[in-house]
C-alpha cells in the first residue's frame, strides 16, 4: 500500500499554529500522534527508496529521524511551546558521521521544502569541504550544473563577505568558498506534499542530491582521518 501524507496532518499543523499552547495540545494530543505516525510511515518509505542508491541511510528508522515537536524556548523570545512543522533528517548516525551531509524533509503548511547537504559542521570539516572545492572545482561545478539538478535545486547558506583565510582571494572557486553552509533547497507546495506520489517524488529529488552529498562527505571523511 502506498503511503501518503494525509490532509489531516497539514490541518493539524495549521490548527496548532493558531492554538500553540499546552492546554490545547494536551487535549488534542491524539491528533499529533496520528500526524506523527502518518509522517513516520511516509518517511520509512522514503528511506527504503533512498537506500537503493545511498546505503548510508538503509539502517535508519523514521522514528529516530523525526525531530521532536517540543521547542526549547530557554533562549528564544518566542515562548510558544511547540513547533508548527514536522521535520525529518536522513543522515548516517555515529560519532564520526554526526556532521555528515544528508537529506531533510520539512512539512509545514505553505512552507514545506526538501533539502540536502550540510547545515552545521565542525570547522575542520568546513575547511576540508572548501579545500576539496578549491582543488576539484570542475567536479563540483559538474554536479551543480547538471540540468536536472539546476532545474530543481538551489544552493543556499550563509556566506562570508571575502574568500576565507588560507585561500587565494583570486581563487576561481572563490564565490563557493565563501559559503559557511552547503545546503541545497527545493520548495514544496501543499499540493506537492499531498500528491499520492509524494514519497516517490522525494526519492527522485534526493537521488539528484546524492552526488552533492557524496562530494561533501568525501571531504568530511578525509578530515576525520587526520
């Protein structure tokens, strides 16, 4: 049976945004549990599809990939207690791979998206990624300039104003070396999320991201060997 995102899952998130308080949540926790189970079923199908070309995710289970809905409000001005999205990160776990590039599914009414790459990583890993881009720029650009990649994905991330220290300021890959995060992004409409082929479409998009992740993870692996 094909797993799909139910309209009730997006409806729950929309209603939670309006009623973001503990009393309402506790009274309607069954709706959250139903939404969470729905997303878990779909994410497990996505994991199964992605593992056919990326073996690093084949042992993952959706229940361990989905982020908690409870917010940490200690250092936030926004004291509402719950996230109004359900997100899942598909990345190989372990002490040496915690900062690896991976895949991300974000479900939020009107703001859903898919992403890949590495958002936050240790300075030594970031340096290794930049060095690989500098020395293997042609390979990196080949990934980014593939038509199916370029048509569906956008490279995003915070950037430095100048080429980072340790690299020639005239480096031909300088514009890419300025990135502090290496993530690619694909927006989703609510219609996309509710499509009966959602899981299949996500797997197809993540297959486009795979060579990008592989490039980054090769760099990260080399930095962890040193």
